[in-house]
């Protein structure tokens, strides 16, 4: 396993169609469960300072609770203003019952 792959939580901690925030080292990450598949992004909205885990998750899009900017959870792409900067995604690594994150790669597996 690569150096920067670290455990985030157990798969059972994030129920289907929900999102939960976890502290991993210096990072605060949002873990999403969409149809039984897991996705990880930064938890902080790129618009200002709000936790996306406190937002509304619907159809793979997370809507920020502060100004209602929205992001595609799988790609980090902006889906609604006032957010204008894409959300950082991370590569998810499943191992046994646990969810790990590769902090050096985005959701597409590219160096980030
Ligand atoms: S802080 Fe998220 S949209 Fe403004």
C-alpha cells in the first residue's frame, strides 16, 4: 500500500445515501455512500468555510448548507453557484470492512 494511504473509517459507519466527516491527519474529509459505493472529498466547501457533511446529499450532488453551492460528489465539479472552484476528490481504497483514502490521488486515480 502506498505511503499516503490511511484508514478513514469502517464501511458500516457511513450508511447508504449519507455523508459523514472524518479527521484524517491534517485533513477533514467527507465520506459519501452513494448506492453502496464510497466517495471521498474535502469536507470544507470551496466557497467559504462550511462543512459539506452538514449539507444535503441528493442524486450524487452535495448541496452546501451555507449558501447552497453544490458539487458533483464523484468528480468534485461545481453544480451550482456561488461555489466556483471544484472540490478536491480523493481515491478510495476498500480493504476488508474499512475505507482508506489515498491522499496523493484524486477520485480518478491521478496524482493530485
Ligand atoms: S460556503 Fe458553501 S456555498 Fe458558500
